């Protein structure tokens, strides 16, 4: 699967392109801005883009009006086709956000229900009680996602609903050649629907990638051979920044051992979760870390651990924003990309990740672990890489049996000598490929 060897770049298009929050109905060809950023994305080393919602919606993209049309605030379908064609010419894969648990109040079928009530042919597409009422005083009650009546939950067991969604996906594959879908709130989706979705997508395009948004619990409920290829690793998202902020590397390594370690009971060994340090829903990592010196290190840990790394647009140069400022602050439009030391560092991490079989597919084993340092092994039959992190402001010398006398740092290309212990300078990170 191509995704397992990729570095993702996430774009939230409505924010990235500077679109107004409310759908004003005015056509603007804003999505073409992506074309100007392609050289930057390629230089970063990303070879896949995950686009947050692009479909016509009421406001923020997650309240869909039309699954088959690009949001008018972003442009036309032809505009996006030009973007997709250019990205594919540059060997960049495309994953779209599939918001299939709920729709917006502007969705055609729901508008028909509001108008015709019991006589609407779409009344069973939703969970309706005509004897109740909603916060919008509709004279009927309906189920909204987590109590949000602007997000109308749809009935994924209804054959016409499934057919409508599947035919929309067919459109995006046949006309835009998209390479995958990220399923919003996958933890809410009906399991039978996800199984049918996987089978349908497999029939459309070989290696069509399905990744789902999962928060807590057993990810295997949705991530298996019959359902999703991957899910969002929110457990390790929290562990990553918390380990640095509390100077307790035991937290993240405990999660990684629980998920990927050598024991037979390990939950996700051999699977490829989407790993990230921030996204459109959480504080930017540069605002979340209490020590800015840890910023390059957290990216190294994210790229070195098992999984598929994903970088959120703007964070590659250290853009700041805190969740307390509201979602719009997390989803801003930048005039142009910035390339600085952090950007250069992440580009080196991306190059190392993509060319290393062990970093893409290797097993996980903890080798050295203290509060402020960790060294873990990623190993396949063909390659062995030691990921070493020193989060301390002081140098650290690790004494352990490295299994080899010398190594090459995949990030810098420099040689590393294990004789007399492994010297890790302050605030340092290495991907050490053992040379025997």
C-alpha cells in the first residue's frame, strides 16, 4: 500500500484559501492557490495530501450540502480537477475528507423533509420524529451529531443513502482519480456501512486508501482487513506532546509498546496508523509545547515511530495558534509558505522516512528509556534503525549493546560511532541505521 511509505500534508481548504466562514454563494476560484504551494510541499518531502472537506457545505465543511460539487467558495469542479491533475503529475497522492455520518441543514434531502414532512420520499434518510421539535423550531425533531442540530445524522443503513454516497465516491474516483478517503468521525459510523464502503472502494481502484478518525478505545474495531486500512493515532498524539512537556518519555514509549511492541498481546503490530503532532482540531504544536527546543524533536519522534506521519499546513515552519482562540485561528490563510530551519529539518526527516524500509515497516522495541531520553529500534530482516532522542538541555551518554560498531544517521548522512557509549548532544535526534 502506497500510503504506508508516504508522508502526508494536511490542508484545510476553506481556511487555507481564505474563504468566508458562511457560504455566501459567491463563486471564487480559491482552490487554485494549492498549485502555488506544490513546490513547497514537494520540497518538504510530502508525497500525499489529505484535504479536509472540499464539498459544498453550509459553513465549515463538515455540514455537507452536496457530495458531488466543490464548495462554491473554493471554485468549480474543473478548478479542482486541474489541482488533482497537477498533483498527480508531481507524484502526489490525493485523499479527500468523507463526511458520511451527517450532513448540513442545506442538504437537498433534508430540505425536502422540512418542506414536505411525512410526504417527503427522503424522510427515512434521517432519524426523524414528527411529533417533536429542534433547536431551529422546525416542528420536528431529528438526531444531530452529538446534539449539534446543524449536523443532521443520516441513516447509513438505508440503501438509497448508501447508493448516494457510493455514487458520489465513484464520481471523485472516475473524474478526479482520487487515491483515498479520510472518514470523519469514523468511530460513529455503522460497521456494516464501513465494510460495504471498503468493498466498494476496493472495486473502484486498487490500493484505494481508507483512513478513519478514531479517538479512543480499540482501533481494531474499525481498522482491519475488511474495513479501514488506518486510523488516526490520537493516543500517541497526546503522548507525544505530554511526554516532552512533562519530561517523561515513559508516557509515549509506554503507548508505543502497548500498540506496536514485541509482546504477543500488542494491539496494532504490523499496522500503519496516521500519526501527527497537530491538525485542524487541536492547538498548533508550536503553541502546545512549553519548550520550543523540543519542536524539532517531537517531529523526529513522530517520523521515527511506527505509522504514517502527517504534517499540518503551516506547522512545518512553526506557526502558532491555540485551540482556546477558536477553530478559525487553527485554520488560517497564509499569504505564502515559509521555509526556515524547522522546515529544512522536517524535509530531512521525510526523506529519511521514505527511503527506509525499517522506518516504514519495521518492528518496534524499546532499547534505552529515561525521563528525558529514549532510544528505540525499528527492525526488519533487511534493515535496522535506532531512533535516538535526547530531550534534555544537557548532553547524555547512553551505554547499551547497539549490536553494531558504527551507524549512519539517515537524517544528516553523518557516521555515528558506538565505541565508548552513545553520545547524544543536548536537544538532539538521530535515525541511526546500523552498519555491520
